């Protein structure tokens, strides 16, 4: 049976764990060559190792998405190595607030926007440059339910709203180049980011019941949505923020 990303390449940020690693493994299972990048280079290399050990093709590299020149070089490297860039998953993100943080804390704002906004914008710009030339490509950015509601800390919420803005702006700009740009908006997902919640049974139960399906999501469930949006089955979908949230936003 042919695999849907056979012969295609994908560039992923934040691929050292959680949703990014799940997506990297899922793309590889479907035949894609995977460039797995992360701020933590060892985690990125571990993701690549998991892929190559399973018979896929991948490499891992350190990348800080707040460094525009490094982003440009990392995206160029995919094209230099494999001759094409078909898909990109701009997924690196941080949360720097908790319930005790003051609303609008300037340090949290700067740190969060640097990764969640500057990083996503730099990545889209670098990727779309290649894709527009090839007249083909699909980009997915990780927003959040916090990007479609007022949930989360102020900086996180604002940053994830901005990701949807970048997604829709880029979707319009690059549509005539046959480049599609979409976003996923996960609900609470079991990953290292939600470790603190998962380690506290009362908090975990509280968060689970906020989702009508009665549980937190799994990283693989977000990865499946990302693959769909990057696939030919989504060929007429662009500029769309897709909730993967167990019904959270429907309440
Ligand atoms: N887990 C959730 O409940 C949830 C819900 C909604 C949205 N999200 C979003 O999903 C994305 C992935 O998060 P996750 O849950 O897998 O958590 P995670 O912490 O496992 O993954 C985030 C990854 O981003 C990397 N990263 C952080 N700063 C970076 C930088 N400057 N440059 C490059 N990489 C950097 C981290 O090293 C980490 O591997 C994030 O954008 C997050 O905001 C997560």
C-alpha cells in the first residue's frame, strides 16, 4: 500500500518531544523524510533516531526559532539536502505563566511572544519562500484553544491568537502560489508541557472534565490532524484553524 507522504519532505520545529515528536513519527510512518528540529538538539536527534531505527529517513538538529538567521539556514538545509520542501509544521511553543502570574507580566510576554509569535512568523517566511518557488506546499502552525478563546495566561492567549492571524494572512498571501497554510488548535494534551497537571490527580480530573469528551488528548491525535491538513485530502483547505479539543470550544 502506498504511503501518503512517500517522496515528500517535512520540516518540524519543537520536534524534540510532545506533539512535535508525535508528528515527526507519524509523518515518517507515512513515508516522509523528516527534518526534526528543537531548541534542545539532543531531543531532536533522539526523535530522528527513533525514525531511522524504524526504517525511515530523518535527521535531528538544534534550532532556536527566535533566531531568524538560524531559521532561514535550517529551512534552506532541508532543500539543500533533499531538493524540496513539501510540508512544514511550526510547532515550537512555550508557556511562561501560571495561575499566580500577574495579568500582562512583561517578562512572560517577551519570552512567550519571542517563541510563539516571532518564531512562527520567521518559519512561515522561510518556508513559503521555497514553497512559492516550487508552486506547491503545505504549512501547519500550532495555535491552541487559547487562540480561539480567552483561556490561558494573557501572553500565551495573545500569542496563540496571533498564530491564527499569521496563518490566515499567509494563507491569503501564498494561495496563488499553491501553498496552503492552516493551524491546529489543541485542547489540553498529555505532553511534557502539561506534566504539572498530570502529576496532580485533582488538577488532571479538573482539566479532563473541561473537555466534553471527558479526557485530555494524546499527542498522536493532534499529529493526525496535522498530517490531514498537510495531505492531498485537504487540498481545498487553507487559512483554517482546526480545533483538536475534545469539544472544549463547543461548550
Ligand atoms: N500540551 C498542550 O496541552 C497544548 C495545548 C495547546 C497547544 N499546545 C502547543 O503545542 C505545541 C507543542 O507543545 P507540547 O505540548 O508538545 O509541549 P512540549 O513542551 O513537549 O514541546 C514544545 C517543544 O518546543 C521546544 N521549544 C521551546 N522553545 C523553543 C525555541 N525557542 N526554539 C525551538 N524549539 C523550542 C521545546 O524544547 C519542546 O521540545 C506548543 O506550541 C504548545 O503551545 C500544547
